[in-house]
C-alpha cells in the first residue's frame, strides 16, 4: 500500500499539469513577486532623485490639496529650485524637516537598494507571496480534491483497489511538493530580477552600515513559509472532503482568510480580552510564524514563534485527522457534476 503512494502522486501530477488552473496560479504568484521587486526598484529611484519627500498639508497652502516636496530641492543652494508659492515660514519649516531627516537618509537609501538587489530581492518577493500563497494553494487544493467527486473519478479509482488513505496521501503530497516548487520558482524569478535591477542601477549607494539579509536567512524564511501552508491545506482538504465540493473548499479557504482578520480587528477594539482569544486563531498564528508575512492587518502583539508553531501543529493534526476519517468512513457516490 505504501509503495503505491509515489505512483498515485505521479498520477496526480500528471492530471494537474494538464490543467490551466495550476499554471495560472503559478503565473499570479510570479507576477506579484515581480511587482514587489520592481516596485522597490522604482521607489529607490524616486528616493535617490528626491532625497526623500515631505508632505505639505492643505492647511498650510490656503486650502489647496496636499502635495509633496523633494528634500533635494528644499536643501539646494540654488534658489530657483525652491517653491515660490509657499509662505516663507512654511518653507522654512519644511526645510527644517528635511534637515532632521538627512542623517538617516543614507541608511534609508541603502535599505531601499538592498530590497531589490540580491539577495534582498528574494526576501521582498517572499514577503508578498507567502500571504498570497495561502489563497492560491487553497484554490488548487479544493480543485484537486473536489474535482474527483464531481467527475466520478474517485469512485472509479477506489473500485479498482486503490486504498483510500493512500489515495488521499498521494494527492496531498503532490500538492505540498507543488507548493515547495512554486516558492522556489518565485524566488528564482526574483533573484533574476534582482540581478537585472542591480545592473540597471549601476553603482550601489555608499554603505551606511545596514545589515543585509543573507541567503541563509532567505532559505529559513522560505522554509517557514512552506510550513505555514500545511495547516491551511489541511483545513481546505477537510472542508472539501466533508462537503464533497470544490466550491465549498475554495469558499472556505478564501472566506476564512479574510473573515478572521476582520473579526479580530473588530472585536479587539470592542473587548480588550479578545486579543488573547485571537492568539489561537489559525491565520494569526501563521502570521506570527512567518514574521508578519500574510498581508492584511495585524492588531496588537502577535504570539511568539514557539506558540505559533504549536498552534499550527494542533490545527494541522486535527484537520488532517478529520479529513482522513471522513474520507475513510463515508460512501463515495458516482459523478455528481457539482463544483
């Protein structure tokens, strides 16, 4: 039975690679990673050309809309670069703000440079993609598990002697392997963009003593991101098996991700004790484990990594055990055609 798991995983890969959904989801993961890297590239160019920007409130401009001023212009010795439509006192205040920010500017510029060049470009992409991966993998998991119910393929496979737990194990191992491969592909594309962006910029800014991320740091962060996906895959699999529906799995994977964060933000402002309850929610602990990389908004202090890992392990164990129990115990009907 155990020896058949690699064959089932290979067959699952054969099915998934022929579906457009897999490649579309991978495309979006790569796209968002690239947007993050190149967004930092253009942000660096702006920062370097302006020397930093400060906002002039509308109240200081006779009611006009707020606007930004470049510190390089305000600190320039050339009067022609100074704005002429501001009150002298306001202009002096804005210039004073730029002078206060000037000592921190070299470090700020170096951090910006590191964010889109190697190896920092990989970390920048990962920070965006590790949250998006929860949603993309939830869609893929629900589709991979649920489609066999709707098409009737599950009943056909099981009647040919394939064990239920081996069938589900082969499917889950394939999904987790694809998640790992997807993270590697995203990081590789971000590394390539980091090389290109670094060559486009040319000379690096003078060192300000900012500690750069290492390849080891990025490898650990990628590993933690992959681990954080496991309980979420288990949740979506459990719901899909219970409902025998792709739609239910996708709706749960997407709905829970956003609903939990909204509930925490709402109730934490109403009840001070609710944050202690929220520290045992799934996505909040994923956020804590990955260092805040799941997007959305974070209320209060996140749990420490040790607690987060324990909570994720409990969630993953419960959902996985429940999914296997349901899959083993329930009858499998023929094709339903349901999504």
